[in-house]
């Protein structure tokens, strides 16, 4: 055995004698060591490569899972939100913005966000990126792979990102990601077109992303672009399928009408002709044997049947003329009360003949409205004839004329046999009969209600039917007020803001008056010199006041609001504002005047005044909050009007939003809704919401259901349960509402309240399935107000209930549908308004008791009374409207 000596430099015995000596041995040792080092490096390199491949495989697996998840979405809004959240949660970036290209406007619109604060979301949502601005981001010097990395130190990066939103990310070390950096990943369709882009920010590891990370984001972006295209295609096909289904149903329905029309009209014509022929033959062949009394009776029958025959032919001719638009339309100021009084005599005579109790109510002694008097008279007669026809002896028919701010409501109600819920949508169609058989008990050609709809449509109004509990039908015809808006300069040639858009000015003023329930509304703007306020447009003011009023800064209530920027309350008469004379022709009404500043970008650009509430009450806190919220929106509206020629599409959206806001209020907002809104605002104040939060809630209460105007009536008025496809369509009203209020520049808080007001506290609501405290507080309060309103008003598919019943039902849903904390405060406030609610329900309760004999009621009537007890039978519907 060879032993190494202590001297490490020594060579072992036997080795020194080897051929070649010690030098070749040292070289061999070095070569061996080098080989070992190389082998170790090679193993480590392979280990790193294996680790990188494993990481890449894990990343690809994660990407595959994300891709499968996003491809499962069919709703575009939810898909875009899921894409941004997936980048944040799985691809290593805390902040994500997704923009989609709008082909019509040639801008990239912010559609989804993750990790961005509320201020940033609102800014980005209102700041689209033009095509030219995007090209600055996609310059060649910023390109990395197929993406664009803009380091803030690079030349041209600061100019390219000018106008972007920068969110603070805390201190960073040299070489780490800076909050001024940006990484843009285009979303490219399979055809090579850019559909949008992802902007990612703030990497979790704070490091500048490498090529592998960027390529992973690009791979995800390809999948996202494909998913977006698929979702859009699916939505388009789904809408087309729904439209085809509806068209097919309508074609089948009209084919049935065509088949029944000839038989029904023949039956209607044959009946009087048969009577005329029979009595005429009797007179011809037996006149000598008849006394004068018998001959007179026969002649009266012939005359009566001839008049009936003439009425049938006239109805057909009227309908034909309306279809060809050959009816002369003569609109002029008409006293509807006098018109109704003229019809009252014949209506009472008709009621006495059938032994029906007829009652009538008018809000005022004189209601002036610009209408065609002959057509409105025909409208009321057709509605009354329909009510008398389907009400048995012993029943009741009620006619009322209700005055409003921007419309007058004509209501005809009976407690007759009613209309099945599934046929309510069709009753205004030409030739439609609830009972289409030739042996039906009640005559008619199915023309009267079709003529009523045409008359109301010609006046720009709306007509609909509602089932009355326990039985009967209520027909509502809304006739809008027109030509009541006085605009500055329209008579003397002076320039005005609304010079070329007078209809929009009318809609704007009507909208404010409808929301505040005020007879007098005035929009005051600075004159060209900026020294005085002048009335730009007004409702309820004399033309002289509109043309001559000039207020200096600080003068009067409006002048003080202009100077201070704070809302104010004053006496209407002291400011020169005088409401129209009352119905008795006495002196003009006076009262409080509420004034609020119209602002834009922190500047007061005008003042809006309202006076003379419809109910005679003084304006309160809720009115002030609501007017402030409206005035804040008016600044945006006026700016859009000033540039509307350059933005026709947005201007059209504004007009549509105003029109639909008034339409939905006419259909659903009454005194009960106003009380429920009062309760909601007082609950918010009781829960210490801030002034801006309460203002947003006040505005949301007036606009949250605008989207219902885009949902077919046959779905809105259908009783439970809804089919899944119908329920899906109904849910779309939330997104339709958001589209409309976005045209009014509603802040993000209003957007969130409206978006989530159908979320349930237990997570079973829609559209996001939020639960508990994740639901915005304003949305939880709005759901309470909406639900209480629906129960107190009633709906065509469920009867109205008392306040006690409504609150009891809401209490049962604490913790499931409603937030317990909000509900406790809301119930306490509701109890404080019990007397007001009871008085309104009693005064406005037009639901008549059933006739003495219910033998004429069809079998389905009793079944549907029981069905009315069902609440929220549609999935997730709860007790909200």
C-alpha cells in the first residue's frame, strides 16, 4: 500500500519511477478535474433547463386552464371582466386594463379593469384612446416580440403615454418596474385585425418582464381575442335565433288572425243583416195584420241593426285610413275635462241599459292639452264600449282623467271578465279576439283597441292594459304634453343654445319636471357676455318672463346660486316665477322655488330652477339632493349639446335616455314610488352615507329601471314563471339601463348601484352573484326601495298589498335577499310613512270589487287569482320588480 508523505508536494513512491515523470501525472489530474467540473456544469445546466421547462409546462397548463375557463363565457361583459382578472391572478401583474376597439367611433374603449382604484376606473372609462394615440404606443422602438414595452426612460415614451392614468405603486429600486412604465399586448383576431389590447402594470416580482413572460402574455392574448370573437358571434347568433323564433311565432299568430278574420267579420255582418232581412220580410208580407205599435217596434229594430252595421263598416274604414295614414290630424288646445263631460251622458245611458254602475273622476276642473279632440273622443268611446261589453250586469266601470307634469293619463277600468295574462300583449293587435271562435259570447271585430293604439301613437303617447284584482281590466292611455316649452329667442331671433335642437330642449325640461314632479322648470345660462343669467328654456313660465328675465351675479335666488355654487330654497313669487293658474281660473299658484347650480369640471355654468310641486307640498331634502344630482348631469348634457354636430351618435343616445326616462316614469313612478324613494334616502342618511353617496343614490332611484323600455311587454307583464330564455332577456334590462345612464355622464357610484341592485345578500342574485358586504351599500338600499314599490303598487301579475304585508314579507327575506342591517333601518323609516302610504293607496285604489254575480267569469279567472299569490317564481326574481 502506497502512503502519501506529510509533504503534499512530494510524489508517492513508485509513481515517480513511472515513465514520463511527475509532469504528465499533474496534467492528467488537471484534465480529470476539468472533466468533472464540466460534467457538474452540464448537470446543473440540464437541471436548470429542466426546471425552466417544468415552469413553462406549468405556465402552459395554467394558460390552458384559463383559456378553457374564458372560452366557456358567452356574455361579453362577464368575459372581459374574467380576462382582466385572470391576468391579475395568474400571469403576475397587479393592475390590468382591457380596451376594445369601437369600429364606429375608431377609438379603444376601456371595458374591464383589475387592481385599478375607483378614480382610475372612472377616468379610464371616460377617456377613450383614439387610433392615432394607439399608434404612438405601437412605435417600432417600443416593440418586444409582438408587444410594446414603454420604459419611462426611453425616448418618446413620455409623449406616447401622455393622458394616461398613473396609479401610485410605492418606492422602487433602480432597475425595477416603475409606475410610469407600460406593457401593451395587442388582441389580434385570427384574421390579423387588432380587436383591442391589454395594458398590464405593476409585476408581482417588481422586475422588468422577460421575453418568456411577454410571449406567455401574447399567447393568452391570442386565446382571449378568440374567446371575445366567439362570444360576440354567439351573442349575435343568439339574438338572431331569438328574433327568428319571435318572427316565426308572429307569422304563425298573424296567419291564425287571417284565418279567423273572414269568419269573424262575416259573423258580425251576418247578424245585423239577418235581423234586418227578417223584420223587413215580416213588414212586407204581414204589414196589413200588424198594428202601429208592432210596426214601430219592427222599424226600431231595423234602425238599430242598421246603425250597428254602419258602425262595423265605419270601424273597418277608420282602421284602413289609419293604416294608410290618411287620417287628418288637427292638434289644438283642448279641455279634456269638457270633452269627457260631453261623453258622460251617453256613457251613463249605456251603463243604465246594461245595469252597470258608471263612475267618473277628474283631477282638475280644467285640463288643457294639445290634442286632436275628435280622435281623443273616439279613443275614450272605444275604451268605454270595450269596458261595457265585457262587464256583466251588476258590475262597475270607472273613467278617470289624471293630470301630470308631462302627460295626462286617461284610465278606464272595469271589474268584468278580464283578460288572461298570456293574452294581454295581443289585445291591441288588429282583429284580435280573446275568444276567437265564431260562437263567442261577446261580439266585435277586434278593431276598437287597435284604433285606440293608433290614436295614442299618433299623439306620441303610450297605451297599455293591466289586470285588476280580483278580476277586471284597467286600460291606461298616456297623452304627452307638447308645445309647452318656451325657449329664449324663439320669437325674436336671438341665438340660443337649443336653436337647432328644439325637441331636445323640450325633452330635457320635461325630464327635469317629471323627476321633480314640478309644474315649473327653468334652465338659466349666462348670456354671451357672461354678466347676466338668462332663461334658456322653461316650462310653466310666460313667454314674457323667459325673454326678459336677466339676473346679475348674486341677484335673487338663482343669482346667489350662480355666485356661490350652493343650492338654495326661496319663494317662487319673490323671484318672478309664477306657476300657471289653477283649474278654477284663479290667481297663479305660488310656493317654494328650489335652485341648484349646473356645474362642469368644477365650474358653475348655469342654474336650474324648479317650482310648484304637483302635490302642493314644499320641496324637501330628497328634492334638493335629486336636483343637485340632476344639475350635475346637466353640465355634461349642455356640453354635449354644444358639440352635438361632431358627436351625433352620442347626442342621439342622450335624447333616447331622456325619452326613455320619462317613458319609464310615466309607466312605473307614482306617489307610492316617490314615498318609497323618500324612505330610501332617509335610510341612507340614517346610515350616515356621505352627501356624494346620497346624491348618487337619489339619481340612481330615478334611472335604475330605464332598461325596461328595451324589454318586450309580453315578458315584462307575463306572470310567473318565466322561461329560461325570457328570464335571460329580462336580466338584460340592467345593462340597457347602464348604457342609457352612461349617456348622462353618470358617475361610477351610480353605475355600481344600478349594476348590482338585483344582487341578493346570500349571493343568489344577478348579474355578478355578489353577496354580503361585497354588494355596494347603495345597491342594497335601492333593492329595498324597488321591492317595496313593486309590492305597494302591484304588478299585472300580482296584486298590490298593504304596507304591513309588504314589510312582513321583506322581514322574512332578511339575510337571503336583503341585507339585515339595511333592512332594519329601512323598516323603521317605512313605519314612519305608514299614514302617507295608506292615504295614497286608499285615494288611488281603482281596483273595484267583483260584480254581484261572478257566473260570467271564465274558469281561468279563479285559477289565476290563486296564481297571483306566487312571488318571485322566476329564477332569482325575489320580490323586486
